[in-house]
């Protein structure tokens, strides 16, 4: 491993660039930061190809997350946040086969987006972090739907078991 770390970095990687999320609008500063990284990668000899966001929705993903939350062990339901209680209550009614079918759907969707590329470049989140307490007065479902935009680029990757890495690229907001 040490010898590999001293080797010349790879060149000529095929990189897909995804700048749009199907569930949120990407803030301009985040878009610009991602484009700067894409430009740096191109200057290092890699091929960066912009691609369009897939046609997908939060409601297509939601059963995965709900079923997952329903299966987590909890010491005391009363200690949970309203959003977690809502996810668990609805998730307990979801057929595990449906959740698995949705996971498989996102695996195929991501594989199709990547195609024969070596990796995909995209923002980690489409927006900056919310203020502390921003969701405190919302119902569980409203909280989830507003916070879900934060996972607009990562949730499907995480739930379908795809490899990923996040590299900090700037501060803002």
C-alpha cells in the first residue's frame, strides 16, 4: 500500500458529472464549487462528461427509508423524534419485498448513470445545512420531506450499497 501511495496518480479517468438532483435545486455556490473541481480534474488529464439527473422522486425512495427505520431496535419509542416515529410507523406497514425492489431499482438506476465511467462527481448536498431547530415545529412527515433534500445526491447511493467518498470542497451558506 505504501508503494502504491508513492506511484503516479492515475490519468485519463472517465468521470460523469451530475450537477442536478431530482429532489432539490442545487444552490449556485455548490454548483460552482463542483464545477471548479471538475475543471481541476480535466486539467489533470481526466475526461469529465456532464450528465442529466435521472427522473426520480422522493416518493420512490421513501419506502426504503421507512422500512429501514421500522427495523431498527429502539430502547424507548417515546424518546424518538417525531420524524423518526413517523418513519417507523409508516415503515412497519411496508412490505419488505417492496423496499428490496426499490433498492434494486436504485442499484440499476445508478449503474445506468455511471455506465462505463470510472467514477461520478457530484455535490454531497444540493444545499447548505439548515439552522438548528429549523424543523422543530413540523410534523414528522413535513420534517422528513424538508430535510430529505440534504440527501438528494447521497441517499440512493447509501441505501443501494454503492461505494462513495465525500471530499470537502468549500464552505458557504
